[in-house]
């Protein structure tokens, strides 16, 4: 049986502009095809923090300066990021496959993810989106638009929105069919378009589901063998950016929970990545989770680097 690998690709690894993204996805595509050639069925989820912030800000700017340009609901902005990021990933992966003379279909699925309308996350926004700002710039946007900002890992201030937990993946049956046919599948982009269900069906809500949590849910539902979270660092660290920083090669669920209790992992950054790994492992005791950088993904799967988390 072909092993299943769900990859959570960070939105920051995709760049902040379409031009930058087109270049960066070439590296991503090479890594993904490498993993496919290692014998995995590859399912890719991706973030959209910088991209959805960029699109939302652009529409707000246009609406403010030209009244006949409509304000765009936040859920629709998320759907747009799924479309153009998926398009770029598809093209890059297809080109890489062609270079290697591999005929493997690649498909992006515009994916809705149901959330609970009563999720307490709606009262406490923590998910960073958009670009980094100075404190002065953040304060200006806060006064003008009522946005909430938080400092992000000492790199600057970013707007934050609600990040509810994923309840179910609406398009899961279609995704399963594509995976069963051994396609490379791009799905739950940006964590999925957050929707709630009522008597009239699904409708979008203004939030960003954490893509690591959505990928963990996807990995569980697809009975994947491994969840791989690709980010900007090679390994998970404790005492991050301090003199006594320690990079971790291996973690058990119990050790990870102890570090979380100590506040070792930053909310909105490494914390949801570790929590997502634990969620996957508790639901799939025979699985394995891995956190590493995009550049080191193949080496990490070979056990040479990265942080491997097991039950």
C-alpha cells in the first residue's frame, strides 16, 4: 500500500507577492516531487496569512478610494488565495514532473472547512495575517479600521483574526477519490474557507483556520501515515532566541505537553504546529509527525534533521 503524506506548507514560505511566489514555488515543487518519488501519495495544504491580508487590504483600499469597488468579504478573500496559490503550485509541480518524465495528475480543490459558530476563538483573535508593521503603523491601522494587532515572534506587528478549530472538511469525499487515484492533491488552502452550516446550507465567516490544524484534521480523516509541517525553521526549539536555545530532534507527546505548559512555544507561531501534531498523533497512534523547513524536508524524512514527534 502506498504511504500517505500530508504536508502543511507555511504561507510565509510562499512569499508576499505573486511574482515572489512564482519563484519560491519552484523550490516547493522540487521538494514535493522528491517526496512523491520516495513512494508517498502527497497531499498538500498551505497557509495564506500574508496573501489573504494582502488581498483584503487591496480591496479595502480600492473601496475606500473608489466607492463603486465593492468591499470583499473576508471568506471570499480566503477563497481567492486558494485559487491563485493552488494555480501557482499546480504549475510548478507539473513543470517539475515533466522535467522528470513523470505523468502524474495534479489537482487543487477549493475547500470549505466547517467551524463551530460558537467557537471561543471568535472572541479572542490570535491568527496573524498580512504583512509586518511597526508599532506606530499598527496603531494607525487600529485607530482607522478597528483591527487587532499583536507582536509576532519579535519580528514586528501583524493584524490578527479569529482562528476557530476545524470541525469537518466539506469536500473530503472528493479529496479521498483523488488521493485513491494517486493524484497529487492541493487542498485546505489557507486552512480551508471557514464556513458554518445553518438550515440554508453553508456560508462563510470572517476568520482564518490555522492551516496546521486543518492539515492535522485532513491527515486524520485520510488515515495518513505522516503529517509533515514545513515552516521557516529546521527544528523546534525551546528557549527560542535566547542564549540557552536548544533545538530538538525528537519529542514525545508527553514531552511536548510539558513544554507547552511551560509556555515554550509562541501562540500563533510554533504552538499551533506542535498542538496540531499532537492532535494527529492522539487520533492516529501509529502515525508520525515531523516539523522542519522546506529546504530540509527530504533529509528530515530520512531522519537526518527536523523534529520528529511520536506518541
